[in-house]
C-alpha cells in the first residue's frame, strides 16, 4: 500500500517595500532571507520570511479572547475569512460551516487568521519585524489600500529570543506593547504544497504585505545567515548566475511579479486579487528523458487527486515532446539547479499574474 504524504502546515510573508533610495527602474524591493548553514537545504538557499504553524501558540483560543479585550470588531475578523466551495484544505480544513463556531471561541479556528498569525510571528522570530496595530490604528481598518504598521522601539533582542524559544510568547509580546498583530495588512497571495513524492512535505500559504519604508532588521542567527532587499529581477538574476538558490515556488512567484513593476499598482492588484481566493499548487512529477516536468493545476497532464501521486510518472520522450502533446500547459521543467523553465498558455487561476520567462518575457507557445 502506498503511503500518503504527511504535510506540515506553514505560512510565509512576501514583504514589499519601496526602494530605500530613488533609483530609476527599481520601484519596489522584496525581503528575502538566506538560510543559515544549519537550516539550508543547499548552500545560499533563500526564502521569504516564514515557518511552521505552531498548534499551541498560533491556534490558542487566548488570541480570540485578546482580540475581544483589545476591542477588535468581530466584523474586522470576518473580513479575513473567505467563504468559497473551492477553498483548498490548507485554508479551510473543516469546511465552511466552521466559521460561525470559530467566532464563538471554540477550538475550531479559521485558517485565514491562524496562518496570518503564523506568518507574522515567524517574521518577528527570524528578522525582528513586528507588524502590528495600536488601538488608534485599528480605526483605519476600512482603508482598502492598507499599509502594514510596525513597531521597533522595544527590546527586540530579548523578545525575539523568547518568541523563538516559545512561540506562545508572541501573544505576551502583543499584550506587553498593547498592540494586535496586523492581520489586515496581509493579502492572500498563493498556496503551494510539496509534490506527494516527498513523504514529509510542506503546504504553505503565502501572504503579501506592503510597508512604506524598509524596517530595520534584527536577525536570528540560528535561522538566518543574511537578509536581502532586492527587486524580483535582481533576485532571479542572482539565481540564474548561481549565487542564490530557490525552491520552485519562490522562482514561480518572483517570475510572475515581473508582470507588475510599480509598487502602488502591485499593492492595488494584491488587495483586489486576494478576494478571489487561492488554488493550491501541488505539482505532479513526470520524468522525461532530458528533465523533470512538474504539472500544475489546469495542465492537461494534471490529475484529479495529486496528493495521491506518490511516485514519479515516467514519460517516454523529452519535455518538448510532452509539451507538444498538450493543449493546456501549466508546468515548470526542471533541468538543473539554475535552469527551471515556466510555462502557462491560458489565463492564470484566481485572477493572478502569469509567470514571466527569463529574461522576463511571457512564453510564446
């Protein structure tokens, strides 16, 4: 009997900031972290801030009690919850019926809120950025183009150690500073899962947040070796030169961010797009004679139950041969560590941006 992949739930934050200096052609930078030697899969691996869901700290009902004490309106929390028949399990693991029970402070949580807490906590643990709101700042939640708020004037070193060692201390930090995590500035962006051929994979929700200036960083050395504020093009160029290494989700997301190079336009797009939900990208792997091909949702060679495809599927031909047999194509072809080709020949799911080919031109199929 084939074993089913056990997925570990995580959340990541794509933090977007205008450039620190007025430079032509550089309208926004993203924060990426170079993993420490102890945590990297390969040398120079880079990721967005983020990490594993902590069931004790992130799912604690004490958060709901604190939101109530703080004066967070229930309608403000409900704004974060998207009801849809097509939500992936990562974001709606217990079905739509759980939401009313969630707001009555049971142990049933809405994943849209839990995973935002995870992303914000991990961002603070790794680089000392605390995105949060005071009571006064809560009054501005109706601003549709909400920028993330942050605080830096406290003992970040001590609190970072405490939260790193015990994630539930993140709630204590918020109580101490009289703030709430800035859940509302996080826009739902995408969701990825490891192929089922990986027995202990991850499923990750990616959120995007915009700040009006680059926050100062306080790096946690056991997890982070270096921090980079770079444009998507700069990051992809460093990847193609072999100076940085990304997993395919980072390559895909950086590639489609080439479709909008303006900070304000990207912010407006992210806010509107987040209302359309997310399709989980769980690749199905095909072995061709010259490369591995990872089919994504909508592709002609995708399957109805990708989480059950625990073996690589053999294809007798090249990746080009497989493409020639496909009318609908949504995939990436992995040739080596610095050569991943992205393909999409129909409208991107959920009103999203299509990936751009290096040097950032849409594939002509």
